[in-house]
């Protein structure tokens, strides 16, 4: 047995400045995603889904040991007709834009997502973030026959962020706005 396994890092445990910095950073990203959500009008979402469930921001503290935030937009997780835009902020791993589609919608959004550098998730579950991100279980050329399965399908793209809070908000908002605009064209015509 390794002695490291039994070592308790009491120096880190007592380093309250580390935990305070992490807490402040989590609060900053919560504020960033809150402001992104506030800038999305319900009217723009109604053009995509008249009965959308608006936006929801949530957080967790342990996704493989790291905190995370999730911003869901539209929030329709029906395996057949669903559509959701998700922002995943996974500390230590990056910020990702995900599109979840029911099988009826996967082919409708495929060309746009492909042209905008989204990858199609190849994991058994659309919620398998370690598989999608860490194990790279995704492809940029999915087999369109997979779209016939009545299940939620996931598309993923990393959003590179830099700069101050306002620049990060702008980058995330621009990515979401482009999706909302395109989805309004695709799904607005179905009404």
C-alpha cells in the first residue's frame, strides 16, 4: 500500500484562501450564466416552441470531483420530439454548448450543427459528460440512421472563453443567439 493513500493533506484543508477563491469563482460563473439567461427573451423561445419551459440554471459540486453549472434553455427532453439548448460549465474541463434533440428533430438540425462545428455524441446516455468530453466519444460525421432511434441525442461544442466577465457573457450569448435564430427558422415554420 502506498503511504500517499493514507496521507491527509491538512495544509490544503486549512488553506481557506483556496476555498474562498474557488467559491468566488463559482459565484462569478453563476452570475455570468444568470445574465446570459436574462438576456434570452421568452418571445424568442416561443418562435421555436410555443410551450417551452423557459430557462433553468442549476449547479452541482461533484462531477468527477469538480463543480459544475448547467443552463438549460427550452427544456423539452421528449425522446421523440424534444429540443434543448444546454450550457455546461464544468470547472477544470471547460465550457460546452450542447443541443439535445429527440429523434424527430435530429435530422432537421444536423446540417446547421455540422456546419457550426458541433460533434454528435456517441455515448449510451446524453448525460455522460465524462464520455463525451474526457473520453472523446463523439464524431463530426454521425450515421444518420442513428436518428431513427426514439431517444434523446446530444450534440456538443466547446466554447472557448477569455477576457473579463462581459466578454465571457458576450461570447456565450452570441453562440446561443445564433442557435435560437436558426432554430426559429427551422421550427418556426412547422407551426
